[in-house]
C-alpha cells in the first residue's frame, strides 16, 4: 500500500497519526500552524490575568489566580512540545511570535480593567476555549489530541473558578454587580470572535475537517457556545449585550446578532487595543530570560560531557 493510501485509511478509520508516520506536507504544516498559534495564545494569554495577580482582593483569590496563570504556562509548554514532534523548531516558533509573524488568539488583545474581568475571562474565555478544544481531544494527530485531554481538564477547572468568582461578586454590593455586568459587556463579542471567521470565509476549515484535525466548523462551535452560555448568564443575573439574542424554537438554537468582523480583522492583523503592549511584554520577558536559557544549556552540556567521560 502506498504511503498516501495508508494515511488516508488511517484517517478514514478514525485512527491516530503519530509523529513517525508518513503524512502529507500540507497536513504537517497545518498542524504546526494551528498548534503554534495555540501555544502562543496560552503564553500571551497569561498577561491579561497576570495583570491582576498583585492586586487580587484576598490571599485566596491571589493563590487561585497564580495557579491558573501557571497552568496556562504549562499548556503552552505541552503545545510547543506537540509542535516539536512535527519537526518544528521551538526557538523559531518563539522568534516568529515575538517578531509578530505568527498569530495568537485575538481575545488576548483586550485589556482587563477590573477584577471582574478575571471572573469573566474564566467564565466566557475559558468557556469558549473548552467548547473549541473538547472536540480537539479527538483530533487525528496523536500528540495534539493527547495534550488536549489534560488541557481541557484544567480549562474546565478554570471556567468554574471564573463562574464562582462572578457568583460571589453578584451576591456582593451594587458596585460589584455593576462591575460584573460591565466586564460581561466588554468580553461577550470578543469571546464569540475566538471561534474564528464565519465558515464561508474560513480558509482552513474544509481541509482540516477532511483530515479530522477539526471536528466541527467555526460557526457550529460558536452556536454551541452561545446556546450553552445564555442560561449561565440568566443564572448569574447578568444580561448579554445583544438585543437580537433570542431563542429560536424552529432551529432549536439561540439566534444572535452580527459580529463586528471589521474589528476582528483589525485585531488579528495586529491593531487591537493591546497588541503592541502584549508583544512588547513578551519580547522583554524573552530578553530578560536569556541568561536562564544560556545557563540551562551550559548545565546540560556539562552533564552530557560528564556522561561521555
Ligand atoms: N484569533 O481558516 P480559519 C486559550 C486566524 S484559547 C487570531 O478559520 P482555522 C486558552 C487563523 O489562524 C485560544 N487568529 O483558521 C486560554 C487563520 O490565520 P492564518 C487559542 C484567528 O485554524 C484561556 C485565519 O484566521 N485556541 O488560549 C482567530 O481553521 C484563558 C483564518 O481562520 C486555539 O488556538 C482568532 N480568534 O480555525 C488561555 C485552539 N480565528 O494561520 C489563557 C486551536 C482565526 O491563515 C486564558 N485552534 N484566526 O494566518 C483552532 O481551533 C483553530 O485554529 C481556530 C481557527 C478555530 C482558532
């Protein structure tokens, strides 16, 4: 059987492609692009919430937030490792990120103005991430699918801590309830943009679905997220900022208003509210960490020398 046929049959039978298996160049390139963008999102995604670690309102909230942001660093590391199994060079991926040549999720280019944003990121951003990533646990590329299982478990925990924080704030003062509503208003539409462009304009969906890398289209997952979130908003006692949001009994789904795709394009092309700041911070952290990388490499070289001797 030739290599392409073997690959096609593996996909057809819903089995996994592993690093040493033959795969088409375009399949490999698609995965490197998607996994690298995902890894970068986790690393850049540490910044908006990291902004509140020193100002968390209690020791308990500070410990929770610290742990969450550390988890995100861990997710970035699993994902860079998954990209390495495809032959990608991690240093090169990091270089591309800090040079602004490789994308990361649009959502992390918005500012976190109050502590309620921490809760809303957990509820909506992690909620959207789970919706998008649970199907990726069945992605056809083994190392990515396996990394996603652990990541999704941690993301579910993140989502719950966000919702719990918001429930606590909603039981608090009028000012706290106002903060939660304001954060919900600011994060709702950007959360819907996390799922990517509409299917008709999604360059990669069709190919990635045929390869079973993606299991659902961008619009399917966005709809699932809306359907799942509306009752959560009701239980919390906040409104979602969309006058067109209403249950459509015929479709069995919520209808919702038009997303501002011009804003989405602006943000992913580098011109969102915080893009420049996020990359500058990442670049500075990378430069400041150079001595750690050098010391670790020197230590590894010494150990290798000792093993040989
Ligand atoms: N932002 O043809 P499609 C997290 C790009 S969750 C920026 O539809 P595809 C957890 C897309 O890359 C966030 N760029 O592409 C967390 C492509 O660009 P290219 C990360 C976007 O790949 C929570 C072009 O537009 N999650 O980090 C966005 O089939 C809280 C055309 O789009 C993942 O990465 C966007 N929103 O579908 C961390 C999940 N949408 O490469 C901290 C894995 C699209 O041609 C705190 N990725 N683009 O220049 C995926 O599921 C997919 O890659 C999609 C895009 C759905 C994001």
